[in-house]
């Protein structure tokens, strides 16, 4: 029988259509378990009798945890989100079920060895996800634009101007062809591109209104190569930058760390290369390319001078580097860092500037959300 003052720990193994809950006491003894549908009322109804003694809860999921973690926290259940990529599976057991997984989560939570993931702010998370959907719409528009270009090249033997094709009205697209089938597909593609353009602009406006309220956004716009879209992307994907303990952790999360496993001077494997945030990785690579093309200081720094020997020397002496082309290097970057420090702009911008400096340090820690 459970002692009245026993503290309990719960583990929830969440799947796409059910959740397995296992509860243990402070001694690791199994107290209760239940397999439930993915319904918050059912989960809360099962946990309600144990709520006064529940010390903590751990939820493991891959993609569909929003409703459960947010719902339990809203009802004042102490809930942590486990990081499944870092959980070491137990070995030596021939038969393992979802019930064992749930109790395994609870046991690791009891021993305080459970790898935890960052839980993004529930108020900003939908805005961040909305901006991610913009990327999907941009991909669709680009696919239509390339198809439109391909059809025109096959039919007329010339390459159309893509900037004009983006703005082309459906009625104008009809005049490009004589065959009714080509006229129909050209008109449909023009209509779809216009519709996607309107949807993309609506998303950008909604996200921009939210991003302007976050101080990090305005600071990001002062960095070379970062404009409105990249600034919004970095702002929304980073969230609370204080969750990163160091610039190395942030660089790893942005996939800017050289992920290789070397042995005897040979690369044996790509080490955890996909761990991190792909949206931040894209944003910083784009920022580095824009900075090299349009920022005067960065363009002068990257301009070839004095042959390959001098270029190699500059590469070795560079203080800031990234894994894909470089965000900014030693010359303008260090000057910008000094200006940042003197002007007291804040820790957020300084941390972002220093993130790329950790490429050679071998960081592997990467929070997830």
C-alpha cells in the first residue's frame, strides 16, 4: 500500500494514437499504469487521483506532443519533455513493451538523468510554425515558376525572364501560346503563383507584426546579410536565447559545427550531422552569402588578394568561421563585436556573433524543441 506522503513520478510514452502512462514511487516501485487514447481529458482523469503526490512527469514523443505537454502544464502538472535522440535504451532485455518504455522514462526522471528538450513558448510557437509553412509555399511557387519556364523554353526555344513571369497576369500567359492545352496550363500556373504570392505576403505580415515586439529582431537587422525574412526566421527559431549555455551550444544547434568523426587522420563518419535546427542553418548560410555579395566590409575581406598563399594565411587567422561558407570573418566581424560590446546592445546579438567561432571546438550538444 502506498504511503500517504510518497512522492510519485510518471512517465508518458506518447504515440500517434495512444499514450502509455507508468507511475512509480520514490523507491522505484511501480504503482500504476494505463494505456489511453490521445485525449487530454482521459489522461487528466487517470492522473487526477495521483496529482497531490506527483512530483514530476516526463513525456516522450517525436512530433505530436503540443496538446499533451501544454495541456498538462496548463492544469499545473509538473511536466518535462524528454529528448528521445539522447535517451540511451536499456540493453539485455528480450521483451520490451510500451509499458516498459513508460516506466523507463519515469525511472530516468526519478534518478534525474533524463535528457530534456526545450519547450518553446506556447504563445509564440504557432507563429514560428506559421513562418515554417511559408517556406513550403515558397517551394511550391518556385516549382510552378520552373515548370512555367520549362514549358516556355520547350515551346518557343527561348528563356523567359523569371521576374516578369512572377508578376504575369493569367490573361497575359494565354498570349504566349497558340495551342489550347498550353494556354490552359500557363493560365493555371499563373493563377496559382498569384495565389501563393498573396498567401506568402499574408504570412509575412502576420509574423512581422509579432517579431517587431521581440527585441532580438531589431538587433538582428544590424548584422550584415540579415534582412526582414532572415531576421524573422532567426528570431522565431531561436525563441529564448538564454536556453543556450554558450555560443558553442548555439552554433551546434544551428548546424554550424563541423560534424566529423576522425581516426588516424581519416574521416570515419559524419557525426550527428542532422542534429539541430535546419531552419537556422539555412538562415545563417543565406546571411553569409548575402553579406559576401552586398556588404562592403565582407566583400573586401573575401576578395582574393595576393594569391593562394595569402588567402590560406587569412583562412588560418580568421576568428569567425562557419561550416558552410562563413557568416563573417575576423576583420569586419571582430570590429562589429567590439562595437556591440561598447554600445551595450545586449547578450543576444553578442551570442549570435560568437556562435560561429565554435566550429573547431567539437561541440555536439544540441537542444531540440
